[in-house]
C-alpha cells in the first residue's frame, strides 16, 4: 500500500490527522487483494473506530474503500463491491 497516497491525496486534505493516522494503521493491515479479507478488515476497523470515537462520513468511507481496492484484480473488486453492498443493506435494516 502506498502510504504517501493517503497523506498527499487531495481528497484527504479535509480529514483530521486523527483519522489519517487511523487509516494508515488500517491500510497497513490490508496485505492481500482479497475481497473477503478486506470486508473482514473493514468490519473490524469500523468497530475499532467506534471504540475510539472516530466516525467517517459516507464520502470518506467510499474513498477509503476505493483505495483498498487498488490492490485487487477486477474480479476481486467486483466481489468487494458485492460484499460492501450487502454490508450496507444489512446496516440499513
């Protein structure tokens, strides 16, 4: 994972340093390009963020997911999108 991308990306300019640090720690965990593993990491990270009082906006969350998908094959990206849509639907209910 290219950590400089997190620090220097224009999309992250308005995100607090606390959130950036959390994201960098999270990104370090994403070693594979596997959609199932990514979804498990996201769930764990959401729980950890909640415990630390960190909340991400829907736009911030979408940006994070796109960054995580950069290491995936197109097939794994499709699987990740399907899993994320399922997670979002479950969260709404």
